[in-house]
C-alpha cells in the first residue's frame, strides 16, 4: 500500500529523479513555463513550490540551500532577485499545472507547468 508515501518514484533511481526535478525547475524559473508529462509536472510542482518558498526568505542560508538543490547559479540569481520578491505577499500556490492532452507519439498525458502571475 502507498499510504502516506511522500514521493512519486516515476520509475527512476533517486539520483536521476533529483536531476530531472532540478532541471525541470531550472527551466521553469528561466522561462516561466515548461511542458512535460503530467506526472513529472506534478512532482516538479512540489519541488518548485518549496524552492520558491525558500527564495521568499531571501537570506544567505536559504540561497545556499536552493543552490544545493538546483545547481545552477543563473537560475538561483533570477529566483532570488525577480521571482522571490514578486511572491512575497502570496501564501503558497506559486505554480499551476494545466493539462494539454495526450502526446502524439506515445499517448502520454502532457501538461504545462507555469508560474502564477
């Protein structure tokens, strides 16, 4: 049974899963939206929400934690200078997942993950 399981494994090893989530979140930060499968979008949404919450704090410790998770200096800088301050007064719900329909090649459910403006 999957009761109270915190993470969706997505058929990947933990190191691969961390890399996929970090890369999707980096793309979300840099471009404000990203298209991927629905399952990856939901997992990346949780990851991105936590990172943005840390960016709202804006202190050095939060910046170091975010850099250890994202591993991209440009994305961290943009997150702390542009995205974090815009969500300063918002109490969560920084991202939105919109279903786009099935993918033509394999029929996988495609979704768009975007920042809420």
